[in-house]
């Protein structure tokens, strides 16, 4: 890796999107989700009736893993506390986890994303502004997975997950663009 990719967006965001680790483009720019998966994530955020600058985007790992591989459990263990601290500071209304590593970390589960996606959960985050707090987590597929498996079924599953995230925040659901 060449540089840290800490996260970016609104530090008072209602929604935080959490991926697994920076990729090559993210490593080059120092910004999360700016490659093809980032374009897809931006589209997902817009489909929710939000703008990218209104949300916060981060990854579990803050640096690109060798060979752009999936993060290993020890890496997630070492980097996870930094993400949890970020979330405790931001205090979002909803966290949308993108893919397995982020979902497994936040939910403390060994189950895969195909078993966890679409099922809202709640987590308690650490002390921020004086007290621990609970926040809903909505697991969904990673945008890179969506790009590789761009089917009507997969798109429908992700849209359903995003609708649930909006409901958890008490937000209206915009009509789906055709």
C-alpha cells in the first residue's frame, strides 16, 4: 500500500457505509470507494435519495491488503477498533455494511454475507459523547459483488436492503429508477 484511506464524508452523517478495504484506485488517491465499485456505491446512495457528501464512507482496513485480497481475520482484528472509534464519533442513525468482512466485524458473526444480508441487526458502539449507544446495521452485498453479479435478482436484493436502511432511519423511500 502507498497511503492510508481513512474515510470521508459528513462527520455528522445519518448513514455510514462500511466496506472491507481500499483497492488500487483508493490506494492511489487516498479516498474510499473511488474506483468502479465506488461509482456503483455512489449510484446506490443516490438511489436512496441521498448525496455522497451527506453520508460517511469508510472501510474496516485503512490500507490496501497485498494483492488486493480479502482482509484476513488478524488484519480485521487489528484494524477493527479504529473503525469502531470512527463510528462512535459519528454516531450515525444507520450503518450499511458492504460485504462479508464489514458485516462479520460489526455483527460479531462467522456467517457469510449471503446468510446475513437483508436482516437488520443492532450493535452497541463504544463511548462517545458520554455513553454507549445502539445503532441499526443493515448488511448488504459489496458494490464490487454487485458489479460481478449484475442480475435482476441481485439488484433487487440490494435495493430491498437499502430501502430497509431508509426505514430504519425514518426516511421516505424514493421511487426506484427504471
